[in-house]
């Protein structure tokens, strides 16, 4: 293969002068010299009015630099590292791997020999020669009954689900004891500060401890430590007698929440088979909602506990301490689970990784297949590191930058849609509406139940209805129901006011749970290319915790300054803004392959923004005026393979 020429890619505009193509500058990473800048000139794709799409050639025009071709080769290698290798060569590679790392005996070496072939395409197990009848039966069951898994794997799933439920939401009854229950600026800001303390810690400290904790203690050790931090912090909160003491205790809770929220999904993904991995990503949101509901339930259980033995505020102290119970369950059970095989492999402990995987699969052939595939992915990742700064890659590469814009936008809007003003302040909101304390807690429990139950359908709808479509459908209703809830406070009569406030909050939860609840984390996990995905997810997690803290700390003061009606209207307006931002800046990623995602995020931002605005006209003509109008196609998926052939294909054409 000859070395490609590196330099400015300048499209020939002479032959296209009639189209008056506007040129834009993009700065790209110089893949050979590892420096910046490499200036390339990109022409905006020309829209084909007749076919309602951008022609493949136009989309390809901006994707011909050597740096981009190299990145696409990297993505292809990570997506399918064993593609194109014969079965005989794969068998030899698997056997050599087992011997090199001294993984087991001759039976295990045979398992790796066959497992390497299966790793190329697990669904084609019937084409692999030499498998026993038992191995074929196990592989057939795995393919057609994806939830038929070993009992130990279900223990892992239960522990991970319990980790997601470590979300105790002790309500703010302690503020009255601390003398900050009024509406003066000091009281409102201190109330917000206390509520936001864990999330401030997550955004600025906790999330960034994920990598060192995982490196030092492993996945299980990190989960054990963070849940222990969470349990001790919840227990500590029950003994706080001043607002600053409560702030310190809640701030330390962030050291448990932050690394845990990033580590548990990784642990689940690295131990579960690919066929159920996506469902577990969705279940994280489901069980997080379940944990919030448990917090509301515990608040209701302990509300009528009277002070005893000179203890003041025993009821709210028990509420705060009860959040430690799910964390203690995880602390007691986490070491019943095997360590992540991928973590063992990252430390060079291949035999331990194999032993761990054997506990999580029915047959050695499955364990050997998954271990060998992990090994090839780790080798591919190590080959492409080359000292590059991944955060610069995210910011500077246009394809990555567009994914970052969409991901960060969703994380911002997940908080500014207003859901957590209800999650964190629901009891106070209902009290302000005229509910009695016990009725306010009961109404909060109703919201938690709705938030959990309606998160379950998202496991199905997110892959059928689509991420972008879910958000565009639900955002107008999120805005409508926040407006409805806010202005319900203006109803003079008690009973109608109480009914309308509860109805608005519940309808908001019904719409939020299948849409804005699960989509941001799912979207962020798939939008980035594999070689920068971990860094992109770190940014996404830190962003959501930061705006979570910002919303928590400002709501009490916002409610006082704007009135309750104005505060709800503020976030309702953000949902309207969010609808248009998603329409213009968020491409759909449902059901797209890696190559198709590269094409999707290679479309310039201004092109996609105009396409989104044109969709409004299409929907109006199609569904309001009932005209037969063909939908516009922005991407030509049939031609995406030509965009990712890389250096070899381009060199043959003389590029």
C-alpha cells in the first residue's frame, strides 16, 4: 500500500461554478505529524430538490482528507477487528493467544481455537467446524433465548440494578430545624445549596475519580467503596445539627454517587453478553427511577415518627438514613460477583479474566469467544493511542464535534426540561399548592411511581420510535404540562387547585419517562466513535451533574423571585427552546451502523439545521393539510460503504 498524500484537499469549483458552492474552513488533526493545523477546504453539499436528498457525491466531497480516512479505518477496526480473516488463521490465532498467556490446559486451548472463529461472527456458529453437540446447543440457546443465562449473571444484574436504586431522596424537612425554611434570600440559597451538594461534588470531583478508582481497585472494588461512601454519608446526614454540617455530609455523598454512576454501567456491559447489553443500559434508567420512588416511600413511612429520647427531628433523620439500605445491600453482595474480565485483561491477567468469564457463561466455548474478542479490541485500542489527546480529537474533528454538540445539548436539556425541580422539591411544591404534609408526601410517591412505571416502555420505544422522534414528540407536551402545573397555582378554590397541580405533575412524569429520561445517556453512548467514546461519556456525565446542581441550587430562589407560576413557566419555555435545538442540532442515530453514523455526523451543522426547519413544513403539509408529500432524505445510506473504504481504496483511485 502506498503512502497517501497529505495536504489541503481543495475541491474543483471550476466545474461547479453555476451552483455557487460556498466554501467553509475546517481544522483537522494532522494524522502523520500529530500536530495542528491541517487546513482543508470543504464545500457544503448541494441539495438535490428532485430527489429530496443530498447526493452521495456531495456528502463524500468533504470526507476525503487523509486524517478522516484514518479515523474511519480506526472505527472500522474497532467495530470489526476480525473481519476478513479465514477460519484456519483464526483458529491458529486463538490457540497462540491461549499458549502465550498460559490460559488453561489443552481443553482450554481448543476452546480458544474455536472461540476465535466464533468471535468473528457469533451468529454464524453453525459454520464453525469441530464444535460438539453440547456446544452447538448452548450457542443455539444463546442466540434464540437471550435471557437464558447462568444464575451468577443474574446476581450481577440484580446488584447493578440495586446500585441504580441507591438514589434516596430525603425531602427537605430538615430546613425548618436549621432555621432556613423561610423565603428570605439567605434561606432560599442555603436550601438550594444543601440540596445540590452531592451533585456539585459529582460534577467537579466525583466523576473525575472514576478512572483512578477503577485503575486501583477494579470495578468491584470501586462499586464497593462508592456504595460504602454513600451508605456512610447517608448515615452521617442523620446526625447533622447545623446547615453547614449537613452540607459537608451531603457533599461527601457525591464521592459515592459520581464514580458509581459511571462504573456500574461499565461493569454491567463488560460482564453481560452483547445480546442483552442494550437492554441493561435502558434498565439503568428504569431502576434509577425505582430508587427515587423508594426514597419517596421511605419519606412517607417515617413522616409520623415522633421525637423520642431528646432527639429533635427524628422523622427526617430516619428519612435521610434510610437511603443507606440499598447501598448496604450492594456492599454485602458485590463480591459475590466475578470481577470484570476486561479489567483483568487491562492489567495483563488473562487467566484470571478467563476464569471470571467462565463463571458468567454456560460453556467454555462462550467464555473463550468473548475473552478473545475483548483481547482483539484491546489490541486495536492500544494500536491507535499513539499519544493523541482525545479531548482535542473531540473538539477539533468536525465529525466528533457534531456528536459532542448533540450529546452535550441533550445532557443540558435533560436537566433544564425541569424534571428535577419536581424530583427534588416535589413535597415542597405540593405543600405550596395547599396540600397537607402527609398528602404532599403521598403525592410525591405517586410521581415516583409514575416515573418508574412509564420508564419501562422506553426499553421498546427507544429502538422502534427513535431517539429524535421521541424527544420531538414529547417536548411540546413537557412544556404544556409545566405551564399547566405552574398556572394551576393561580386557581383560587382549594380542591380544583390541588387536583390540577397533581394532574400537571403526573402528566409531566408520564411524558418525561419514556423520552427525555432514557434518551440522553443512550444517545451519548452511541454518537461518539469508539476510540473517543469513554472521553465523550465522561464529558456527558459531568455536564448532567453540573446542570443538575445548578438547577437544585437555584430553584428555591427562582421560585421566590419569579413566583411559582413564573418559575414553572421558565422551565416550560426551555422545553420550547429545546424542541427547536433538537430539531436543528440532533441527528437520529436509531438503528444505524458505525459507517452510517460517520455519514450522519459528517453532514455540516448548518445543513442539518436547515433540514430540521424544513421538516416543520413537511409535517404541516403532510399531517395538518393532509397532502401526499414525500419525506426528505438527508442521508443516502445505500452508498455509505463507499465512504469508509480507507487508504487502500483511495490509493487505487490515485487519491
